[in-house]
C-alpha cells in the first residue's frame, strides 16, 4: 500500500521508515523549494501547536518542532541568532510583550 505525504520531514525519518520495513520515496530539495517547504512546515507545526491545547507534554513537543523549523530558517538565511535576540529584546522594550493579554478590538480616528 502506498501513502503519499509530499512534505518536508526531519533528516532521520527515511531511516525510521526503513526500520519499519517500508520503503520511503524521497528526493533532495533545491534551495528555493526547500525554503518554500520550510515555510509550509512552519505553518503545519504552528497548527499542530494550536491543536495541542492544554496537554503540557504535547505543547512542549510541538513548541520544540516549531523551534526546529525556525532554526532551519535561520540557518537557510545564515542569520545571526544573537542579532535576532537583540531584535526580540528591542521590540519587547518598545512595543511590549504579551503578558498583559491585551486584545485590540478597534481604533477610532477622532480627526
């Protein structure tokens, strides 16, 4: 029986599939297709995080998956993680975090 996935997977998945006596059909992505698939994977992992709800173990697992994809995007663009941390800190200082749970419903322009 053949099951189609057509998605980016972690590096060890083909070996895991082989260990289950199955045959993976894989190919190596080019740079542009890899970036496209990373972005799709980020969306997939974010949706899985949302669906994890209040299960602490599942939440932690899905957050780690999101981190892994973000790390791959950082590597793809050869970004500096320290610089990203600086941007995060600056943005939090200027715009705040999310601790106060503020929900913006609308803005009225009184001009």
